[in-house]
């Protein structure tokens, strides 16, 4: 009965016994490498680095992905580890050299996490591979033994990863995208078939929500499984995710307008039908192997249909009636065009994910669509590292914080000549988090676990004494429990068993006493406290504090981009270089905001923060991407033939931009200021009553310029309304506290 109960508990805590299998796999490899090095070759240096190599890359690292991806990760980690062990061995000549190396290496490895989940997953393990050899004694002659131990450990880990209870392969991200695209296509088809019927639309949305949630919300995907690398395929996958978010917003707008009775001509229905067809093709292409012979989605058909739709709008009768429903019809037309443009872009991202070439794009601006598609991998890596090399990047902040903490720990350990001082750095490495709150939450259980494990270790060492046979027999059982205890029983149990594990390890290589447990407790407490102090001094609030600053800056640059878009489409002396620079800045801040949001969701947050950050960033994306779509459609047009209309559009654009800046001020202070109604939308309703606006609506004199004005007007109306909705959401949440 007890065995059955234990089995049920294990199944609940560890579905598929993934953690237990991993612990057993790493334990078998570590014991084989350690016992062979110590008891067959009688080489303590080789044994030390064989065992800690397994711990570094088997326990402290997270290696995920397809089997070939995991093998590549182990191979790359081995090459990096050889360099780190060699560097640490050389710099152990004195404390100051080791501290300087720790500062540089600590920052470099932590910052390398910007290169994607496979790099970030191995970062802690790679840090340990420098920490361990950087401590006395200074033994450059032992470098060969150390490297042999590391090669043995990593080689056995890579083999065991393939043949010994291999970890499960995560759901490919492309399948998640396919599910989300299928759901959006189904909703669009339901919209086309419903003819504005509210009940059928609501039923369709309810059926699609469950399907689209996995694909559209990165928060539901483990960080190590997200395609956040700098390569072409990962960039295309993340761009597809951004496009899907915009498609969902545009589809929601179309649904809302349809429910309110916005009329749709047959040409608009045809455009949306072709859009739905392209969405289905993109989903089917992602559902199948990317390297297979499955056909690419057809973006050319969407392009051609969109061009026909725009030409049809230009050729509308000049005597068309201008009525009170014009604003809804224009918003519907603009949303439909944006939906089609982004669906075409989605098809192109799918082709890039499949490794296909796309037409040449600008090689100078990250604001150009698919600028990365034909770039080399080294250039893409350089661009990613350069883009985040700023104090506004959470990757940069985390790297500085950790590097300072590890360097300070190495300095204290060296000046105090701490025995087993690397334990202090190991504690700083594993307990320091991205904010003071999360570090505090990690430190207390670690202290309790270390004290508990230290007491048990002291008792075992005191009773067993110098009898190495006891430690040889107990070591494998302690190791498997130590590696599985954290995931199954929590951080206190994990720290307790790890403390016992290191005691059993060192007891086999040199005579020890119960005082070893005392040293372990002291070093862990000192390392944890040091990490907390450094975290208090270096960006203490982490992404929780940075989120407000980044969102404020992103909304402000989006407002600037909106004004630049209005200026360029009305031809008001806007230099192309200045406009391009505005877009570049906006895209850069959106990138920083996305990474900040990803970390923000992983941190402990105060319940006083009620901002829907995903909605805020979605609004900024709508402004920037919508502006790009308008410039791509009308960017080569000349000045407007109606000077007063151009002036009015600038005024409306300034009003919409001011709304964005008001939201920026709102999220930075978390203090609400309610608006009674969408200010810019009211201005637009008043503008439509003027004779000049009615002339534009009837496409008099210049139909192409009239469509440009109406598209710009509809875009501003949508941005204004969505800005008001975001403002209402934030202020209502603040007032409800």
C-alpha cells in the first residue's frame, strides 16, 4: 500500500519520471567517470573534473531539443569547457588574476544567453567549469588530467543522452504555430459565413480559444523551448508569433465591426477568403516536416488579390454616399487590408522557417521586413549581441549582476583563504536571481537545506571516519537522490542532499572530518548573502522595475513613429533617413520590451501591478507594424492634392500619438487618469462632416490619393480606439484596488 502510494506521488510530481530518469542517467555517468579516474587511474585531478563536469553539464545545465540538437550542445559545451578550464587553471596563479578572469568570464557566459535557449541552458554549467580550476592550488601541470576528466565526463553524457533513458523531445514550436494558425483561419471562415451573426461568432471564438492559446502565448511554453535564437529560422518563428498576435487583434476588430453592422462588399469578402486560404496553407506547411516536399504557402495570390482590392477601392463611384457608417466601413477596410498584408508576411516567414530563400531585402535596416532572411549566421549573431548591449536590456543587466557577484565572491574567498572557497561561488551562482525578491525567495530554503544536509553529513563523517568503503558504496545512492530531490521535493530537500553529496565526494579523495560539513554551511551562507547584497545594489527590481521603463520608452518611440508615418504619407517634408531611423528605434525598443516581458513573467511580482503588459506591447506592435504596412502600400505616392486634408490628418495623428504618450506616462507611474471617450476618434467623426473630407470620401479628383487618406484615417481611428481601450483597462484595474 505504501509502495503504491509512493508510486502515485512520484507520478504526480514527475510525470513520465523524467526527473528520476535524468538523475539516474547523470549518476551512472558520473560514477563511471569518477570511479575510473580515481580508483583505476589513481588521478584525483581527473576524478574531480570528471565528477564536476557531469554535475556542471548534467545537473546545473538544461540541454533540450531534438537528439541531434542535444548532441551539438554537448559538443559545443565541451569545446567551451576546454577553454574555460584552461583559462581558470592559468589564472589561478593569484587571487587578483582569478578575480579579473571571473568578472570577464562571468559576464561573457551570462550575456551569451542572448544567443538563445541552448546557450542559456548551459550557462550555469559553463560558469562552474571556470570557477572550479580558478582556485588554489595553482597546478598548471595538472591541466592535462583536468581536461581528460572533462572530456570523459562530457563524452559519456552525450552517449548516455542518446541511449540511456533519453529525455522526451519537446513539442516542435512549428506545431504550436500551426495550431494557432488553424484556429485563426477557422475564426476568419466563421466570420465570412456568419454575416455578422453575434451568436455564431461568439461560438466560433469560444471553440478557437483553446486551440490558439498554446500557439499565441509564449508564457505557456517553457523558456528553453522557445525559438529565441539569432538564426534565420528562429527569427522567422518569433516574427510569425508577432504576426499571429497582430492577426488576432485585427480579426477581433473585424468581428467587432461586423457585429456592429459594418457592410462588406463582395470584393472585401473575396480578399478575406483568399486570406483564409493562405492561412490554411501556412498551417499545413508547418504541420509537416520543414525539410520535406510539402508545398510552400502562396503569398503571391494574397498580393495579387490585395492589389486588385486597392484598385477597386480607387475606382469606386465618385458619387458614393458619405454617411455616418463610413468610419466603421473604413476601419473594416483597413483592418482587412492589414490582415491580408500580415497573412502574406506570415507565408514568407513560413518559407524562411523551411530554409527557403526570399526576395532580397534591405541590408541596412532591421525595420525592413525579413531583413535577416539572406544574412549570414555570424552577422545575425553579431546583430543580436549588439542590439542587447545596452543597460536597458535585461540580458545585459543580468550579466553585469552575476559577473559582479561572482567576482566579489572570488575576491572574498581569496582574501580570506577559504577552504573549498569554490562552494561560496557555487552558492552565489545558483542562488542569485534576477531581482532581490526572487533571490530572497531562493536563499532562505537554500540556507535551511544546507544546514540540514550539513548536520547529516557531519554525523556520517564522524561515524564513518576514514573508512573510504562506506563513501564508495553510499555515493551513487546519495547522488541520484540529490539530483532528483529538488524537482520532486523542493529546494530545501535538494540543497540538503547536494550538501551530503559533496561531502561523500571529497571524502573519497582526501581524509576529511566532520568539520567539512561546517565549511560547506559557512560558504553557502556567505555566498548566498553576498548574492543578495549584490542583487540589492545592481538593478534590484529586475524586470519588474525595467518593465515600466521599457514599456514607457517603447510607447513613446511608437508615438514618434506614428507621427513620422503620417508625415511621410502626407508628404510634409519628412526625410527618408529620418523616417527610417525612427522605425529602427521603434523596432529596437520592441525587441527589448519583448525580452523584458519574458523575464518579467518569471519573477515574483507585487500584486499592486495591474497593467496588462501584453496588451500594451500589442498596441505598440499595432502602431509600428500598421505603419509599416501603410508605407509599403502607399510609400511612393506624392503629396496630397488637398492641403487642408493633410493638415487635418497631422492634427489627428498628433492626437493619436498623444494618447500613446499618455499611456506611457500611465504605465510609468501606475496612477490612473481616465478619459471619458476616445479623443482622436471623436475628432475624426467631426472631421468627416467637413466638405474636404467628404470630397475625399467620394474619391474626387485623385482616387489613389483619396484611398491613401482613407487608409491612413482608418488606421488612426483603430489606433485611437485601441489606445482608449488599453487606457480604460489600466485605469479600471488601478481603481479596483
